[in-house]
C-alpha cells in the first residue's frame, strides 16, 4: 500500500492550492478519507472528510473555503484550498480508513505555507 501526497507549497494570503493524495495497492472505493493538518506547536486538527459515497464534512474553520473531492477511477483524493489564510499554514496529511475500520493508512504529509 502506498499513499503519495503532492501539491503543497508557498502561497500568498488569499491564494489557492490543491493538494492530492494518490493511493495504490488498495480498493480505493471501499475507503473513507480524512484530511488532517498540524501546525507547528499545535495538535493535529481534522480539516474534513469524504466518505466512500462522496459525502463531505468540514471543520468550521475551513467551511466555505476548502473542498474535498475524490476520483475513484484514479484512486486519488483532492483538497482544494481557496482564500488561504496564514493560520492555514500546516502539514496536511490524508488518512484512509476502510469501511469497517479494519485498515488505516496515512500519507507522508505535505507542507502548506501561507505567507506574504
């Protein structure tokens, strides 16, 4: 099983980034997916999630700015981040949990820095 994240980087406040998490070695359709972030000196925060049916939920801090989507044909989940703020600076990680909770996998994390 391999999860490969990409798309992080440096962006100015108000800008946009899209982070991807591509999976291999699993039946991607059977997994619910969480996006977490961890800022320096802070605990891990759940940003949002998408279940295997495509239903999404978001933290209040990102609602209306972030969008999670999945492409099951590509075994990839996306985190589209718009109107980014300095407080969004963190390492973002995808977390896949299969439908019955028996298996769980983490991406390696990707740094997102919002700064002028």
